[in-house]
């Protein structure tokens, strides 16, 4: 039986400041904290064996209420963090990200290209499958990470679907070591 991975895109977070590098400590907004609490019944129904998360606070805060209800810790993995785009939040952020989606081999400055990021995502999926075979794993995550995980699992995702993805959102994929090797 393959590993079932339930991704939770984080709820509404405080917006990053223009001209300032994004912070890993950027939290959920008040309505995001409420939304995370409202997710608990749905997430508990998946009966995960473990709760993993990106180390970025907004992702942890989104899955922490469900982890608490399940009596599980939230375990952070650095490879689950959001795309390191190399971009600083700005008014022209959307067209720059769209350019990356249209040219996934392109990297902004010292950032990851989407192709490089997708390799990291695939490795993270393989690690989850290897460490939690035949289990359900809940993962606190981010929009671009979830989109690239869907692509890695053979599903369609593009810039438009990323823009339409709600906050929070739940996506389920299956992964196995044999399929992802």
C-alpha cells in the first residue's frame, strides 16, 4: 500500500513587506488562525500517523491545531519549506513568478528554479514514503510546494491553478518508494 500524503496549504498569513526579504516567522492572520482551527475535524478524519510541516511558521500554525487534537507533535523538515524563489516581495512579484512558471529552468538571482525546486519536492515525497510506508502523513505546506508536488505525482498544476488555490486548501496524493525512485 502506498503512503497517503495529505497536504494542507497554509491559511491566510500576514502579507510580506514589500522590499524586505520574506521571513520564516511570518505568522497567520487572525482569520487564518480561525481557519486552521476549523480544519481540525476534516484533518482528524484522515487519521494521520504523523504530522510533518515546513519549518515556516505559517505552515506549522495551520496544522498545529489538528496535531494537538490527534496528540501528535508537528515535526518540521527543512526540505518541506516553500520555493526559495530568490525574489523579494514587490509590486512586480506576480509577473516575475509567472515568468518562472513559463520558464521553469530560470532562476532569479541566487534562488531556486522551479525545475530545481521540483527535484527537492520529489526527494521530499520519496523521503516521506520511505520513512512512513503504508501510512497517512499530514503535511503543513505552501502553495508552490503543493503545486509542484501535484506535478511530481503526475497531476496537472500551473500558474493559474496556483493563483486559484484557496488558503487553506487540502490536497491528497499517494507516494511509494518504487514509484518515486
